[in-house]
C-alpha cells in the first residue's frame, strides 16, 4: 500500500519547527531529509526513522519495523503530534546521520 499525500502533509506539519526539511517520492513512499541527510520516511502511512543512538535513547519503547520487505529495520516514530519532540528527535539524530553520497558525473 502506498502512503498518502495527506499523511505526508500531517507529518510535515509536525516537523514544521525545523528548517531544511525536504522529501522525495520514491515508489509510492516518501523519503524524508533534514539538511540534505535522510533521517526517515513515510512507509505505508507509518513515520519511520533510522535507529540512531539518539533515536533509540529518545524512544526506548519504539517498535522496530521494516519499511518494506528486504529493508533494514527502522523505528516507528512516537509522539507524532508533539512538534517539540519531533524537533528534538530530528536535531539529535542529525550528527549521527551519514553524509549524502556524491553522485558520479
């Protein structure tokens, strides 16, 4: 099942306290970026984030879920209606996220 634009808009509204949030549509799902680094995505209308140390620390009870078959597990984001929590979560994750890969020309 593909994610809906309405759910994406709901999550983006929750992330509105952050500057430099962007997304990319990929095969019916949405990849989410903060300052150019991927931190999570919307998969089957679930907001999943990478299981960085900070994310695990801030969400110790978060369920580990697969975004799609064959993928690495991600954490189901909690408190998605709490803008302050989402801001704190993404900002804490940022230093632990890998730099974007350079594209070959």
